C-alpha cells in the first residue's frame, strides 16, 4: 500500500485539475484539426500539414492523436491527450518496476522511483496536452524500444516504437542511435542488424537534410555545465543552481562509472553489473538520459534548463542511478541504502508538492478563466499581438464544431455580490525585466493584491479565487488569482498549503484604455460569490 501512495496522490491531483482546455502550443493542434475539418481544404494540404515540422520537431504522433479524438468524439479533446501523456509516464514507472524486480528486493525499496518520476515538478507536462504527449510519450517510446530490443526477439515492435519516437519529438532519434549500440553489444550483425542500421541511417539522413536546423545553440563552454545542471535539476524547486550542479556532478559520476565498470568488468562491482540481467537495459537508459541532457544543454538556454517540462530526465537519472547502485551492493548494504534513499525521495516528493501545487492551481484557474472569457466575450484576453489569430481560430473552431471551451461558471449576471470593506491594492508599473519586441519593452504590469482575503476551500465544485475586471458597460473578465504557498515548516506542522490573500498580475495592454472596477470572485462548493471593494483600475496609456 505504501508503494501505491505516490501513485494515488498523483492520480488524484491529475483527475482534479486536468481539463479539456486548449493552452499555449495546443493551439497548433487546434489549428491543424480546424483546417483538416474544413471541406475546402484539399487532401494534399491536409497530408502536408499532418507531417509538417513544428519548430524542429516532428509532432505527427500528436496530430494523429488529435485526429483520433476528433473522429471518435466529433471534436478535438485535450483531456484525452493529457490522459494519454500521463499514461506514458505510468508505463515508464511500470517498466522500471519490472527491472527492479530482478534485484529480488522488498517492494518498499522501489518507493523512491515513483516518488521521483511522479513528482509535481513535472506539472507542466501533466496538465498541458501537447507537452505531455511529447515529453512523456517520447521517453516511453525510446525506453520501451530499447527494452524490447534487449529481449532479442522480433525487431518489429522495437522498430515501431522507434519510428513512433522519431515522429513524436526531436530526441526520439535516440531510439535508433542507442539501439544501434545495443545491437553492437549483442553482436547481432545479421539481417536484423542490417535492417536496424539501414533505418537508422535513413532517420539520420532525414534529420540532417529535411528538418530545419535549430540555430539557438548555447556557447560551447556552457555545454558541460548545463548538462550537469539538467541531470541534477530535480534537486531544486526554485531557480537556484548550486545544488542541482552538485547533484548533476554526482549523478554523472555514478552513471559514467557504472558504464565503465559494466563494459570492462572491473572488480566485483563490474562483475556484478555484468551478471545482473537488468543492467544492460539500465545502461541503455542511462545513455539516453545523458544524451538528452546534452541536447538540452546545447539547444536550450541556461534559464530553460530548470523548467519543469525537462525535469523528467533528472527524475529518470535518479531512478536509473539508484537501481544501478543497488545492483552492486550486498544484501545488508542494499537494504540500508534503500532505506536512506527512500526517506530522501519521500521528502523530495513532499517538497515538490508544497512548491508546485500553487502553480498547478494557478494554471488550472488560467484555463478556467480562458474558458469563461471566451464563452461570454469571445476572447481569452491574450496580449494584443496574438489576440487576433487566437480569437479568430477559436471562433472558427466553434463555428465548425471542432472544439468548444467547457462552461465552468454560471452567467456573471447571476453572481450574488457582497460589499467588501477591506481595500485592494492596485498598482501599475513597468516591468523592467521584460524586453521583448512582441510583448513590449518594459511594458506596464498591473499588480492586484489583498493580503488577508481567505481562500476558498478546495473540494467538489470548487473553482477557486479569481480577480474580476469589470468594464463600465458591465462586462466582467476573469483573471486567475494564484495562491501563495505557506512556509514548508508550517505546511508540515499544520497541513496548511497556502497563505491567506489574493494576488495577481497582468500586462496592462491586455485591456483597452479606460476605467475599470476590480472585484474578487470565489467559486466554492456552494456556488460563486462576488466581493466588491469599489476599487478602480485606470489604464491610461497603451504600454
């Protein structure tokens, strides 16, 4: 039962906050489906859009899943995509469990793996349909392809998984590259080896000649430090880099040493690694993890390395390193080491829950606010530079019935209003950190906060707390009011995850110049309640 606890918590949070709402890159899939559903779109155009490159990735798998939901339900369904992406993460945990069982250790010793892999550090991938389909599923495709290749059976299933990986994301090519190393290690140089290497050569040729080259490379001097930072990124829930860097050095040392010992059979640890049936698969997994972290170091700026969407590789690095170390220890040290690591992994999982639940709720509220704003006002209130394309796409999708936002709120005219005696702080100031030709150079940001406002309790029917921006004409737009986390010690001692208060910020240019009223909406199990402090917001310039 203890082993199931992190899985059950993860599943509960997933079903509570996952919604069928388009977000960020999901609009690329919505645009694809809407074009596909247009009777005027010729089939050559449909097929070319199916295989078109998105940034530097083939996302054919994502588009095929989108098509499957469209033809099954009549509309594109992002909730189904979220479920499929997270199912891939569960499949990864299951595969690691089957490898752990070969060590013949008590089941509780496996607890660190689900605590790491099913961590809320990956909340972006958990609740963002396209991100989950790519970043979780490509990992499962690659790892499962290598696992099946190690079984020395038919090449059909590994090839199918490898091709699926290539069609899912850029690092899917590692299924063939690392798979080629696996075949060399197995000395499979016959017909099956020729087939694999031939397809590998074809994949590399396509990757180098057809796909666009990603020009956003970091300086060479940063490649190794950023690789280590990526490996150890699970060690922080903030932007700090010292602890992740130290952890990355340690993980690189463990994985690199294990790889050398396994290849050379050096000493008792090397011989144990060679004798352990799961080692070959774990070594292939380790090479994939190291290679992917290197790719991230090359093609992602340093500030992106610690993003939640890439921490799956740090979680896998911890898991694989842990299983490899268990493989070389004797029985007494195995149990002692497993106990210590389990305690640390549980603390890491709890800390990730504490640090990231406010982000989960904030993103959930953003989706609900988008659904409300478009349902009642035909806009999600994005920034002006992409308001036109997004709003027009959503209107076309609604007209063609390929997608509609779920309705999460009762009509705003029916919300009961209560006078709020406590004033809300409303201020406008330029954000000096933003210097973007599309968003703006030091654009004005409106900050709205009230430090003592109680938060609505989470539960069935609860939608959370929102800031309402009301026009002089009575139109009400919703903005998510992200909860602020409590102190970690307070969370452990009292169970309180959030502090009281309401706080949100938005670019002033999301709204036209004019006078607005600021209010607070709480939607609990008993329905919506609107609090009116009679607070004005004045947007007096376009910046």
